């Protein structure tokens, strides 16, 4: 069957073969041609629509730029029709006020069931991100960019090369249902976010090391005395009304997430729309190291999706010894004793935005920049396990170039345990919050905030209102090198 989605895929791939110069010289402002395409698109027979659009595009001269202009104009008209069922538009108008043709209503139903408008052997057809804030402008790249021509539709890959290994992207949708989804909030654009330490003292994290092959492996677990679910619940209770809460990496094992979900289900005292329950060890099957797994819940304790770590990190032997992760390290490096996943879940939470979870090292995957460029998320959440989140360290240095790729807002959460192993009096930042390079609609570019707990006792956490805080700006800089040791030659 001939469908508009198949035709858009076809036009996209054809347009992708044209040069940037040819596309930039083409005109998409022919009022008569636009009206002609729109007249066709406002009818109900999808197959006939495709046939008519195809004939109109083909009727233009095939020499020069006329064919390119006609194809790009047709794509823009299709894009404009899909804006009527885009979450960005629906959040402002309400679904009952949007006129739909029958074929457009069918695409809306398909997305509610599958997470995408269409899928073929290579690509998804999705709503252009971000879902609840303004999309990148057509000229955001300071060069011609095919994807940035459209505000309602994106053609994106559903697999990427991850250091020679295929990484699949699974897209799904979370509705605005209060029980099984995330309702629309009252602070869109100014969301209130909490980061909880959970592991607060050096003994809250315990480790077990082993040797295998040439390398060492360390299993990170929470101490038996620590009840992470109870501690996170106390944070939710004390923080008050929240849009997002985030816990760190490897502090929330599967059993504790289940306890947390049960307590949320049977309580009405917590007002937090989305809970990224850090990550923790989860059973991976006989003979396998556990997954490093993050579960994302709503306020009713319903699991919205799960993300497993893609790229386990290591610590050098000297660092492992200094942090007392391994008593007598004999290997050069010590990897996390966890299995690695090859699936990245990108989830359209229609009440909050397009979200993904990148657990610690996953932020540094080489393909992540391209994932962000194509998918244009609203939010990137990153639970980490580190000695702190300090300005100028790898978290900020990694996010700085990524912030140019999309309108995503980054939230990074770390515990206090490793910092306290390094320095018992340490007061590390529990959260880093980083905005896009050029926020559409105004605001400080690459805004950044590092937040330390002000609590004098358990639980330690931070709360920030996006946009209402005294932010600083993330930037590159130069500094004089430290004094060189005697005899050192640069």
C-alpha cells in the first residue's frame, strides 16, 4: 500500500543525496505550489494523496533546481500537517481542538501503540524533538542541514555503530495517564528536579574484586545496613513537589527498586512525576555478571522503562587502591563486574518530553553525539558513580560538545560514598545541570549549575528549579600550566 510515511522516507533519501549547495539554492516559498500540495493533503484517501503528490513533484522540470524545490516543498507541507498531532502542539492546544484528516488520525493511533509514526528496515519516522519545547531553528548548524528544515517530523536510524558493534535503539511512548504514565506538568520549561545522594558515607558502598584473564573486576554493591528505597522515599517526602528525581549509579539494586515501587503504590504522600531510580545490579542469567540497570518509575510506582548500561568502565589499579576498592590490586585495571547491553531506550514521555538514560560511561560513547543530533531529546539523565561532580571534570567536558547537538537538558547525579573514601570531610556536588548551547526561545546558552547538599544529616539531596536559579555558563578556557618538574621538557 502507498502511504505518506513511505513517500516521506523516499523523499528524505532522495534529498539526502543532493548536495548542501543544491538544497540551499532551492526555493520552498512558491505559494501556488504550497497551496496545491495542501489541497491534496487535506483530503482523506492516503493512497490517492501519495499518487497525486508524486505526480505533482514529477511534473516539475527535472533539470536545474526545480525538482529539488518541489520535493523539499512537498516534504515541508507534509511536515506541517503532522504538526497537528505533535506533542508540542497538543500540549498547548488540547487534543480536542485539533482538526485531523482520517489518515492523520491513523498515524496518531499508530504512534500511541508503537511509539513511532512509521518504521522501515533502516529508520523510524518520529515527531521531531524536543517534544515540549521549541525545536532547533533551520539555521542552528550555521550551515544547510536537511533535518533542521522540519519541525514536526524526524527520520532517524534505529541502529548505530558502537565501536564495531551494533547498538539498537528502541523507541517507546509513555502516555499522560496518571496511573501508567506521566501527566503534563504545571512547570513545563521550569521543571523542579532533585538529585539524591543515597550512598552518603564511605561504608555505604561495598566492593568485591576478582581476577579474570588479564584484568580485574569489581562488583559494586550497597551495604547491608543501607536501605536505598527508604532513603529515596524520605528525599521525595522532604523535597515536596517535584517533576523529576534522580538517584546515582549502583545504589539501587533490583530488590530495592521493587520495594520502592510498592511503597509508592500504597502511598499518596509523594508528588514527583518521574523518578530515575539510579541504577543497581540486576540478574542477567546463569553464569553472567549482573546488569547495571536503571529503572524509571512514575509517582504511582509503575515502571515506565528500563535502561541497562552499555559500556562498563574501569578504574586503574592505583585508583582502586587509593579508594579501597581492592585491597591488593595485581591487575593494571579493574572493570565493573557487570554485563553490557547493546540496546538504548529512547522514550517519548508525552507529559515531560523525549528522554534517555545514559549511565556514567555511556555518556562517552562515540555514537551518542549522532544519537542526540538525530533524536533531539528533551532530557538526558545520567546516574554516575564517582568521587564527585566538580567543574572541569569529565562530566562537564563530555557534555559541553554534546550540548551543541540538540536542545537537550542534561542532569547528572552522583553519590557521596567514593568522595568520602577519598576525603572523609568531602562535600561533593550531588548534581550537575547543563543546558543546550543555543536554547531556542532565549535564555543563557550552555547554562550550568553544580549543587551541593546543604543538609546536616541524612538524607542528603539537592533541589533546583530550571531557569530560576543563579546559573553560570559552561565554557572552554585556557590556563597557565602548573610548574614543570626539574628536567621536564614539553
